C-alpha cells in the first residue's frame, strides 16, 4: 500500500504551500531547493522515496496510475489548508517513428505528459485559493514539431491547449496559469532521449543547466505571465514556423546543420548526472 509522510507535518499554516511533480529529476531538484530558500513548504509527488529535507513532504504517487494519483490528491487536499502553487514538472519522452510505435510507450507518454497534469489539476483545484498559481513545464515541442517524437509532440501540444483554456476559466478566480517552454536542458532525461534516437534540434544551442531552467520556473511561480520562452527569438521563430510550413521547411536544413554540430560538441562533453 502506498504511504505518505504528509500526515502530522506542521508549518503549512505559516508558509506558502507548493505541490510539485517531477521533483526528483534534474530540473525538479533544483526547483525544490529554490522554493525552500524562498520559504515554501513543498509537497512532492513521487514514486521514489525522497531524502528528508526541512520544509519538504513526499506523497507517494505513480503518475501513470490514475487511482494512485487520485489517492495522493485526496491526501494533500485533506491535510494542507490550501495550495498556493502547483507545478507540473514531470515529463517523459520515448523517441520512435510512426509505423514503429510501441503501444505501451504511446500510453505512457500521453498519460504522464498530458493526462496526469489534467487529472491532478482537476483534483487539486478546489484547494487552490484566490491568488494561486499553476505552472506547466511544457516543451518547445508544443510549438515546434519534433519528427521522430510525434507522440511527445502531440501530448505537449495538448497540454498547451489545456493550459490556455484553463487560464480563461480561472481568470475570474484570480488564479494565474503559466506555461514555460524551456530550450533543451542538460539532464539525464536528455541523455536517455538521445540514446533512444532523439532530435538533434535539441542542440541548435547548447543545452541549458538545470539551475537556469529551475530559476525561470521559480520566476513563473511569482510573476504574472501566461507563456514564457527562453528567449524572444525562440518565441517569435517557433510561432512563425507554426503558422508557416514553408518557413519551417526552408529553415530545416540550417537547423539540422547547427543541431549536428552542437550534438558533436555535446558528446565531447558528456552531461553530468
């Protein structure tokens, strides 16, 4: 049976409460450290047993199992007086070409990247008060199509649509909804993605350090913003390609050249973690 160490914890009444998924990953760990430094009480949803840290509580949750997710949400809602911030940081990618897709990999990506954030938001929303903030850590794949990772692209596009509709719904309650679209991040997840045949577009620019992305997510939690990109160029270029397939096809050869060059540099300096 799943267990949680949430019951009996104190301090929720004097601190802002943040719920974070994917907190055991490279970005998530850095984000939690920043939240603690800023005085948050952090509730982690994780299949893994997290190490004891002051201000951190772990609730057992398997995001691929909706019964597990709902039990975890019930525990949080019954125990925490209110939720101030909800950050969806968990994600999974399994590069495969269409025609060779594995059904289990399809289901896992759709569940973790799209279904779980929707279900968890739905379950925890009653505990979020006026002035709360929901942050979706999305991907550039939601704007820019990744050949070879079509399922991941589809899930992230769906997550963007959900977040934008949610923002409209929650505006009267003054609950902020933000989506952040990081560039590639130098994490073990990126290494695994490339070992499985991931996109070289990840390396058009050098992958960011997880701390950089974590700080940007932290800023999203504390500012009024709807969609946040790593740069003005990323936002403008990806949106232009979204609306013009001709521009996208024209730019792909240059992007592939830059990506291959960046990937060679990446492999010469393998990521830590």
